């Protein structure tokens, strides 16, 4: 698995767009809206080397923070212009409201790609990159408000260990969110999806990334991944409460959610 992602890292974003016709961006937006983070949230994004979730999280928190500042300024209208200006300047430099996101990935190449994207897009404040294994996270207990893993959990060797680690590092009241390819319930759509997956995606991998085998593996890993109800039961077994899931695009992907209480 490590070698698969080492080989596809540089073309990962282009391939994601090609394989999903760009819809993966919408799925990731939905994940962030479901999270609904507020300023001050501490997020751990596991297997998030390319930074897609981290950047969306930062954008979302900044927009919430901006709305808070605008509401605050309305209440400051009795102050002098100088006092309003100074208050705004002080708050402006803390645009994330003390939020932080730590991206943890087992693959150096994926982290390297993510760091380059962050530099290019101008993300630096409140963002850290850590090399680490989802099955043995290098973090203390009860540390994070939210744990996300997007299109990563099906690639860990022991899903049960990764879920236990997610539970361990979350604070009481913390939330687990997993976005992953899942199982299509509609039989007609399922057949079409299989046809596309096995006949088209490896060809795209060969044409775009020069790598047929890695994308053949990715397709097979999706088919071998537990279906929605089975994954839900595994998340509950790890100790999470209020576990549910939302199917997107007829179950091509699903977002599983749970809380550490």
C-alpha cells in the first residue's frame, strides 16, 4: 500500500478529478459542512497528506470567524474609529480563532505534495504536518476535538486498530468522521459502477499517472471494503456512540460519524 501511494502521490489530485469527474471535491465539502467546525477547533486529519480536508477546514473556520468579527464590529459602533480599527486589527491577525489542524500521513511523498500545495496556496498559520501511522498515532490521549479520515481507512492494514486509535486521541465529546468509498445498493447502478471501475479507472491510471497496477489495486480495495452497516458496527465496537452514516451518490461514498462520550 505504501508503494502504491508513493508512486501516485504527484498525480493524486489529477487522478482524483479524472476518476470522480471532480465530484470528490463536493464530497469533501459536504464532510466539512457536516463537521461544522467553530473557531478554536483542534482537528486531526489522518491519511490527509494532500491537504484537501485541512485546507477546506481552514477556509470554513476563517469564514465563520469573519462573520463573528462583523457581528462584533456592529456592537462597537459607539467606540471611536481608532478603537474600532485597533480591535479589528488585533482580531484580523487571529483569522482562525486559535483553530489548528494537524495532517498525519504514513507516506512522506504524500506529505511532501501537501506541503507544496499549502505553500503555493498560502496556508501556513494553524497547520502542521506529521509523519505517522493511523494504527499507532504519535499523539497523546484526549487531545483532539475532531478526527477525520477521508479515502484513507480502507488502506490501513487493521481498521479496528485505526478506529481504536481515533477513539484514544479524541477528547470526550470529540467527533469521528470518515469519508470513504462504499457499497452501491441499486443493482443496475452497481453493475455500471463496476464496469467503470474495472475497465476505465486502471486505463486512466496508465494514461495520466503511467501506473496501471496502483489504480487496479485502488479499485479492488474499494470492493473489499466493509459495507456501510458493517463499518458502522466496527465504529461502535471501538467505543463510539451515536454512530450513523450518510450515503452520497447512491452509496458510491458514505460519511460515517460517531462521538466519544
